[in-house]
């Protein structure tokens, strides 16, 4: 009887941890050889649920993370600071930053779409071309009202 309870308990713990890992509750582990980073900024009119720690990706591959989201009190736009891996050092200056949603109701993250300009973004540069988060609620309301 005690042995059966122990087996069911261990099985429950394994299943629970597996589900938590698959659902993304635990933050991504950083590799030990991650190297340095440089900082890039972008401004958006709406960041949705984007927050520090959200991933920054290019072609679906994580290349960094959001380090700060704050309101620019001059333009009343959200200023986002991102850390990008140092080995991703040739992001064209005409690249765009788009806030995407992971899955249907997932958290927001930033996808950088590469441009074609020969000059690259440097440390503390801004990505000028941005697209804000899309509100699922606004899309549904627009569909219902026909607007």
C-alpha cells in the first residue's frame, strides 16, 4: 500500500513538472557560453503583455530578451530596451521590430525582421520601424460590429 502511494506520488510529480516545462512557466535557461550582449531600443504605441524577460527572436530563433519596458513621457509611447546576443552583430539598420503573440493567447515577444541595408545596428541604437501588439479583443469586437 505504501509502495503504491509512493509510485503514484512520484508519477504525479513527474507529470506536473513535465506540464509546467511544456507550458513555459519556467524561464528559458541561459547557456553557460552565452557570451556578451549589446543593447537595442524600439518604441511602440502598444506593447500588450510584453514585459522584461520576454524573448527577442529573429526567424523564430531566440537572440535576446527584453530588459526594460517604460513610458516615454515626451512621446507617450512605450520604450523597450532589449539585450541582443553579441554574435548576432549584423542586424541591418532598416530592420523592423514587431510584437508577436506566442500561440493564440500566449505572451507577447519581439520578432525582429531583418532589413537589407548594408549598415548594421550598434549598441544603444534604435530600431525605427516598429509594429505594435495586436489586441485579440479589438479584433473580435471589430468582427462582431462589422467595423
